C-alpha cells in the first residue's frame, strides 16, 4: 500500500471578503500537491460540478480557477494543515494538525460551510467545529475514489450550495 509520509499543506486558501460559502476538502491529493492547487487530479469532478451548478465555463488554469471561485463567491480550503498519509488515501490519515480557519471566517461573509466528502466532515467536526462555532453540511466527495457517484448524481447532491450563492 505504500509508506506513511508527513505532509504539510503548502498553498493558501482561496477567498475574499465577498465569499458566501466555504468548501472544505480533507487534504490535497498527490496530484494537487504537485500542482500546488486544489482538486488537481484530472479525474476529480470538483470543477465540473461547480461549473455545472453555476452555469459557468469550466476553468482550466489555476488563475482561471481562482477567478472563477471568487466570481461565484466560493471560498475553498482544507480541514488538515498537516498529517501523516499514505499517498492520497483519506482512510490512512493520522496525526492530524487542523487548519486554522479563523482568518477566512473573520474576513469573509461565510453563510455556510460544506465538506467535500465524509473525511472532511468528520475531521471538521472533531477539530474545528467548537472553535469555529459553525456547523458543516456534508456533501459526497468529488474524488475519483468515490466511484459510486456519477457526475450527474454529484451535481444533484451538490445542488444545495446554490441557495447560499444566489441569495444576497
């Protein structure tokens, strides 16, 4: 299965003061760590789901992805700042140092926090819920490891984020 590696999250969250929702992943995958940006695995459906829900063209470059997120008032970050992990396997995560989300929550108008997958939800509830004084809504993972969800089913499940983007 591979060996444990100590991984430190090395790229910044994406947000500005106009963001209405915060989407949290667990930890960047190997591919995302190589690219130094979120949801970098070509089979991860995050960008396709968000583009579909917002009616926007699919962003390609990291710069386009940042502009896209901010234009839709979406902040993204991860729950984990540092941990031990084998490859990209969420089930292998141990020795977690949680991400400090206070900067985002103090500087953006976040109405709702969403978890991209069960691991992100579980870890947020364990490490950050008390300090953030916020609840999190769990959504099915857009990861290619979540093969039981088709793109269409993901889009349907993620549809709830739209209510917090369109209301002013």
